[in-house]
C-alpha cells in the first residue's frame, strides 16, 4: 500500500480498532452527490453490499441512524411504523453533521458524536460482508455486518424501497 493509499484515522476506525474489529480500507475518489452507487462503481463492488448511513429524525427531532443498501431508499412511513414513531424524515445536512460529527457524504455509524439509535435493513445482516463509510468522504471500510449489531446495537427493520 503506497503512502497516498493510507487513510488517516477517523473516530470510526479508532472505535473499530479499539474493539479489535477486522476491517479492510477502501479509499476512492469522492464525488459530490455520487453516493453509494458511485463508490460501489469505482471500487467494483455490488451497490447492494455498499451500505449508506442516513441521519434521520422523528417527530420530536430526535436523531436516529438508518443503515440501508446503497441501491435502495428508505420508506420513512414503514420505518416510522416499525420503530413506533409518528413520523421520520431525513435531517437537513447541517443538522446531520452536528449529530454525527461527520460531514454528509462521509458519515459513518461508528464513532458518532452523539449516541443515536441505529436501525439496519434486515437483509443487510444476511450479507457476508458490507462496505460502509469509514468516517470521511471517499473512504469505505469492509467488514462483517454483524459488527453493526455488536458495536452499535443496530435493530433490524424492513423499510427498503427499490430505487
């Protein structure tokens, strides 16, 4: 691995290391609004295995994280029903940044500034490996999806809509 491939530590990688989680690093050229589809394409990964971290909020503006397949969208109606909320909506970028401590496009569910409830699309847990943001734009980490349950207490939900 050349010098330029090495990604400096982020709160996410520090947390993973502290818990001795095995992960692989996947830096790529970040594209504004490229999203998980773009990172999957440049890294040669199936977008279904690239998981996006979405910062959302309920009717009381309480933040929560949703982990979703890169090529699926969240049905906020289904999600709200499953978690017992009246409504769920995405946070505005500046609000999301404040809750997570990361920049939108570089949001990792690991090492967030605030501890938030985490919900994971249940089919993600059936995958052998996922790629998920490592705490900065243009940087994914590859790991076992069960880590999301073990470290984050992620609760499985079913709220995926095909893109």
